C-alpha cells in the first residue's frame, strides 16, 4: 500500500492511496476524514509495486507525497479493565482493532497498530496523520457500539500529556 497526502493553502488535507488486491489495484482518494472515492484497476499483467506507482503517478505530479510513519501521531483509545483483564476483554480489543482500522483506513487518517492490556487498563494504539480529525472519526465510529465505553482518547506523542488528554465523562462519574 502507498498512502500520499497533500495540504492545500486553505489548510485542508487530501489523501490519495492505492493497494494491491489480487489481480487488481484499488485506488482510493478524498478529503482527510471522509470516506472518499474508489476506483478499481484490473491489471492483465503481474500486479507489482511499479503498477501501484503507475496508478499514483498523477497524484504525485499534483504534489501528493508520503508522510513517514515517524511523523504520525499515536492516538490511543483506553478502556478500564479489572486488574490484568479477561479473555473477553482481549477479544473485545481484537474486534476494536478491526473497527479502528476500517474507520481510519477508509478516511485516509491512518491505521491501528495493536494494543496492550493489564494493570487496570486496555489500550489500542493507532498511527494517524491528523490527531484532531482522527479523534473525531474514532469517536463517531465508536458511538452507539459495544466500544462506546472508552475512558479516554489521547495523543501519546503530545509534549505535555495532561493538556492533550481528551477525557470522556463516564456515566455515574462526577
């Protein structure tokens, strides 16, 4: 998969990406945070990296470029668990990772990179290119689902974590 981004003078960001799916290439583009548009390219020859580059050549010519993973922000979604967590908690975390991969991937924002569980919390870590937009997409994706009971969403890379935490009031808590 190749993911490209372009920031416009008005501050909006667009994404343009492509990946191999069997004997075809899926091209996907749009405004960051939206589901965008998709085009399928059926390839008669062997599908490889040079075919991906061919599909994205126009976007690169328009100024779209990759963003190194070390420039992404780490968005964490945290849940309370009892002590080290249960098998059910771990199963929930795996389902959550799928939901977040889908939500962030199809909106051009990033990807889920696993998580951790223990010591009273369970977290899922995502690499995102725009934290505020990703936070909004994640919150909307989790609302009304089995994952709506998160305790907070925060930016693990913020210089001053207490100011960057996005705490969420829990029902029954002051």
